[in-house]
């Protein structure tokens, strides 16, 4: 039987009136095929493409050096390899769509991602076809997770929740941000991650939203902000904790109390039927009533194949929460040149409310004290 995700995509494709669905991007190809083609992430001159058409047609296009791996790992049995030096992958795609019987049909394709030269060639080869965007179709399909996807997100999320606490317990004045990042990397990889990225910012650098670790030494009195983004079986974690080296000041405690209060007010709304725009408005109103202007224009985001995916929790989205949507909430307040505050956890919407994927192992209801 065809994999659940492929059946889900076919259903969405048919409901939208498309004859075929074509993915080019790393995240949507990986979502469809079930594995990451290694050179897709590192070589922009190579193409990796998936094609679904009609009720049964399914094929994956890969560069020939990835053919054997694709035959072992892909959900697709029809693997079509091309020579990057002698063949144009757009021609291989055109032939594939013709073989599927949709060469003159309506083809939903990643117009927001595919190279212009591929699009031009495809139009030349299939002049009768109608090419339409599929961005929203993929976003909407990926937004609601299967049980299999949730199991991986829970595993990587809980590992991240554990590691961030264990690392913060090891931090001492004099350690550099890079040395903290190294400990994080070792623990995440040893815990089963395939890869990761982390942010470590201390002192005034904690007020930089994306604080790539540096050689700066952590000092007494510093606010320390640690964000870990894990990667396990192509699903991601996103957990952030804020700590203080020594005793927090009254100002820091007050800011943190407001941030956590806003989070708790929003957690009370995390359930099916809540519009993400209302969730964001609640967050903004809570902060502004207490004298804080939100730094970000969103409260959180979906999480799955990528760190940021739909639904973004902001007032520009019309999404209404439903069961098995997975998302983060990340109250964040930056004071540039002084310090920054940020807490982020992962959540799954259930039929009656939500389950916290992270936040139970290493809570951050109060500022974490280092030393």
C-alpha cells in the first residue's frame, strides 16, 4: 500500500483539480520521498524532483551519483537518474510528465523555488501544460502531522529539552560561547541527532536574535540565551532557554514575569478552533498592557521538516488550529546593546487542547540561574 503521506498529497492534489504535483525544494522532496538526497542540500547545480500524477503514478528524479541510495531509501520505486554533464533534468521531468499522461494537464509545481531556466525549458517541452503554484498545498498538507511524524518530533524535542538543561548546568564563568556550543553538539549527536544548529549569546550578545556562538567568554551577571535546533530523521526541534549567571536583577525578573505571563495566557488558547491570529493578538495585548513591545511580528511557527513552516502564529494568517498541528511558541524580547530574553517550546494540538512536547524536562518558568 502506498505510504500515508503520498495518499494525503494525492487527495489534496485531486481536491485542487491538479493532474500532477511536482516538488523541487529540499524540504518538500524529502517530505514526499521520505529521505534526504545528500547532494540536494549541498549542490545547487543538481536537481532532485518528485512527481505524483493521477491515482497511481509516482517517480523521483535524481542525479545518477545518487541513484543507488535513492533506490534503497526512497518511497518511490520508479527512480529516474540523469547525467548532470550530458542531460538536462528539465527534459527528464518533461519526459516523466509525458509518461504519466499529464503532459497537457494542470501541473502544480514549486514555482516559488524551481530555477527559471528549468521553468523555461519545461514550457518549451510541454507547451499545452498549465503550470500552477503548489506552495499552499504542501504547506497545508505538512501542517497537520501523522502519528509517525509526531513520534519523531517528540523524540527529538525531548532530547533537546534534556540536553539544554544538562548543558546549562555545566556552564561556568570563563567558558566561551563556542565551548558551550561544542558541548551541545556532542550531546545532541550522541543522543541520536543527525545534525543540529545552535545559538549561544551571552551578555550584550544575548540581545542579538540569531546569536551565532563566538569566542566571547561568559561573565558573571551575563544573561545567557541558548537555542538548540536538532535534526532527527529530517524532523526538527526548536527549544530556547534563558539563564543568568548569578542572581537576576529586579528588572530581569520583571521582564521575565511578563514574558511568561504572556506565554501562559496563550497556552490557555492552544486548542482546536483557535485562530492563530487571535493567539498572536492575545500575546501582543498582554505585553503592551505591561509596557513591552514584542520584538518579533509572530509568536511562533509550525515545526516539522523545517524549523519554520506553517502555521505562523501571527495576525497575517487565517489558519485555525486543528488536531495534530505541531508548532512552537517563542516569546522573545530583545534590548539591543544590553540583553535579550527568549523562551521557546514545542506543542502538539490535541482534540481537546494541547500536549507540550518540550518544557517538562527543563522548564524556564523562572530565569535559570547559572553558577
